[in-house]
């Protein structure tokens, strides 16, 4: 994917510029923080290094210590099941 995609008013994905996509992300994050407070956002799937960097930004910029990394929830259970299956 070389071009960011955003949803238009009808819900269809359309190509956008990087500035449009980043401005939309900032707007959505700002709206969420205003409506629900600093502990209102979450993260998706990532690597350990990604989560370390995200955590630093969250602590410094968003004033929250909460970070629920999907790797702890998803990958840990998958690893356990694989170990049970093959060991």
C-alpha cells in the first residue's frame, strides 16, 4: 500500500494524501481524548519495539500509563496452544 486510504462520507475507501490521512488520525485521536479522557485509546497488533515506543509517547504526550499490548493477549494464548499441540 503506497497511498493511504480513508473513508468518505458514504463509508467507501478512497485514496488520500499523507497529510489528509495524518490530519484525520490526529482529529480522531483528539476527539477521543476530549470525549473520554487520556485512557480512552488502545493499540493494535505490533512488535515489542513498537509497543515500547508507543508506551513512551503515551506516557509523555497523553499522560497515561495504560498500554494493553495485543501481543500479551493474543500471541501468548497462541503460543501456549502451539506448545500443547506439538510438545
